[in-house]
C-alpha cells in the first residue's frame, strides 16, 4: 500500500478512535489484516461463546477460521439446521462478531439488516461486540455513511445473496419495498450505554463491502 495512504489511514483512524471514546466505545487501529487478527484474538478469552452476523471482514482477516479451529464455543449458524435457535443463542453469547456498513469520522456506526438478527445483537444481548472495520468504510459524516450503506454495501450484498431487488440490478438504492429487500432495519449506533461492551478494530485495508 502506498505510504501516503498508510499515513492518511493512521491519522484518520486516530480521529475515529477519539470519536468512539467520546461515545463510550473502544477503538483500535491495526496496520494489517494479520495485526487485526492478533488483536481480535487478544480480546477473546479461550472458552468464550461467540456468535456473528454476516461479517465478511471477520472472514477476510482470518478471524472466523481461527475461532472455529481454536478453543472456543463458536455458534456456527451456517452449520446449524435450526437457524432460529442459532440466532437466539447469539443474544446470550459472550462475544458477537460483526462489521459496519459504514462509520463516520467521529465514531458513529451505521448498519442495515434484513432479518434484524445482526443489528439487534449489536444493540443489545451479547455481552461484548467486536466490530472489524476496514478503513474503506469511513465516511465524513452521518449523511455520507447512510449513502454508503445504501448505495455501496446494500447492492453488493443483494447481488452476493442472489436477491431480486432493484439495487441488485442497478447497483444503486431505489428505496424499494421488494419482498427481497435487505434494507428492512437501519441501526445508527451513536453511543454505548455499557462501558467496555463495543470494541471496534479499524484495519488499514479495504475489507468487506
């Protein structure tokens, strides 16, 4: 990665971390995917129960594979026949892994969901939440974050899941009410009432969508 981009990311990350701190959330900066993996594992004691939403970023840094192969109780929704049971188990997990569809420079997270299992777990339930966020998802303000979530993340995810939504066909949000829409619930996390619950690892890389 170009050294100027690296420097910019380091400086911007410090701004985001300061914003997160003011919102009672803890932020970290990882210089690489490998550093992000090591940092995430340092936050999760062995034996912990762990659930997750559809966080491609956690897969991309190798965290999901490490947890599945380690001494943890990983609640693998994809491997469970009863998906509802897996989703309900997530609310009592020690840790919930996720990412963000977008984040502002002053530490506000934006997430969009279809079934609400991901955004509801971020909001309440699991004892701690760990968010893996690539620097590509940082936006200037809340308006920019909402636009990114709707016009970048949502269309790509709709295409990834093979859904028949207008955004999957056009690449941009059409504010649809399609039966396949994944833009059912919007969660804006601007403050955490519970100290030490939400941890955000900012990664010097382009991760997820």
